[in-house]
């Protein structure tokens, strides 16, 4: 065994990040222990130092994804400050910035179609995200029912932007995205919020 393999030390976080990257590139089914060890150029012991097995690894990936892509983003939006309109505008901009790994998000969602625990977590993540946005929309003057519909529209718009790539310039895309975002607030008195 080469000294490079013997001396390479991966943390649990390294494994999880690598797992998310790999899932985004190749799908969740590609997260097989032997294949991951080969790609990382490490022994199986490196993997088993941190995880009991594949199921434990997948559960850690799902929890990390939830923490980073929901809890972490909400925290980032809150830390950025501003009123509810500005916070949702920041969230929308962040979601369309390329910083979020939508390939991993899509891989997890595809996997959740056939894996019950993943499906339950994805359902909870969707609910948490919509509840958060609906709360901001209620503070912008929408009724509870209307805020939920608008939040769902905004959430769908975020995913649509991530999944559909048009042949347009960055300036055209940004202008269209801004108009789409503003439409979420149509009919609400938000002049004082901008």
C-alpha cells in the first residue's frame, strides 16, 4: 500500500461533502463504499472510522444537506438583516447565485422517490422552507392562506430557475428573475418595505 493512501486522513465532514458532490454528479446510487474509497484514494478503514456503514453515511449526508441548505440558509438570510421583502429578495438572489448545489438537491429528491426515510426528510425540508417564506410574506401583509400560496410560488420559482436554463444573457436573466420575484408580491402594499 502506498504511503499516500496510508497518510491521507479524511474527516467525517470531508466524507459527507464528497458524498454530496458525488451524489450531485452521479446520483445517490453511486455512493457505494468501495467506489468512494477508490475515488478518494483511501482504504475502507478511513470510511469505517467515521461511519457504521452505508446507511449511516447516507443518513449523515441527508442531515448535513438539511442543516446546510435549509437551517444554514435561513440563518444566513436572518444575519443579513433587512425587512421581510429584503430578506426574501436576498434568499431568492442567494438561491440563484450558483452557491447552492442543486445537483445534489435533485439527486436527493430523485432518491427520495424510492426511499421512505429520505422522502420524509425531503417533505419536512419543503415544509420548513415554505413556512419560513410564508412567515415573511405574512409580515408583508399577506393573509395566512395567501402567504402560503405565494411562498409555494416563490419556492417553485427558485427550483424552476435552478432546473431550467434558457439561452439568455446574464443581464436578461437577472432582469427576468427580478420581475418574477416582484410578482410574488403583486397586490401587497410593500412600498414601505423596499
